[in-house]
C-alpha cells in the first residue's frame, strides 16, 4: 500500500494486536513520526497523568502536520479521528492478541518496551488479561459503527499475515 498520501495515521485495535509494531513499520517507510499514546498517558512506574494533562499533550501532537498515533483510549477516539487522514483498525482474533501479550510479558518482564514510559515493566494482571479477552466483544461493534459513519479513509486488518 502506498502511504505517501497520508500524513496523519491512526491505529486502533486490541492490546496485543500489533498496533505499535505496525506503527513503527509504517513510520520507517513514510518517515512520519510515531506517537504511542501509552507514552503520553503513563508516567514512569505506571503513574497516570491527569486527564487534563493527557488531553493537553495529546492535542499538541494532533495539531502537528504529520504523525502516526497508535492506541485506543476511547475517550479521545473521536478527537483523534477528527484530525487523521487514515484509520487502521487491527481486528485481530482474540487468541492471537492473548498470545501476544503473554509473549510480550516474558520478553519485557524486567524492562520497559520502547513504546512505553521508563520503568513501566510489562505486567499482566487479571484485569488486563480480562480486558484483552473481552475486547472484541465489547469494542468491535462500536469500532465498526464508527468506521461505517466516518468520512475518513480506513483499512481493517483481520489477520497478522495481511499486515505484510
């Protein structure tokens, strides 16, 4: 796919679907800056930013001419969509996402991922596992409705091999 006509790309999907990985890959191809919402939302040691500070920092990024933003944070989804040129929804099966977060947990057990804040070592607790397990059931219908009613271009990817 030719991404050259897009300057603001939004990636959404279940944790473990591959949003951050795909954002980095597209960033390398397009030279667009990649912004991971987790690095805006979280402070070191899993401290949350205030809602106001998060939204202010996000708006600063959205107003820039070029970006790739990955992450869900549904409270700000409409705002991010209003600024983007392209939406990529990774509608990946639950089993793939669950396996990915488990692998990621072991890979980053004692260190932070590069798409997270410093000292935010990977954790899988019951709440997060349950969120991923239920994600498609609780979010898929809403995401499809948003995509059906938007005037933005969008792509839905249902299999990891289709990313290639």
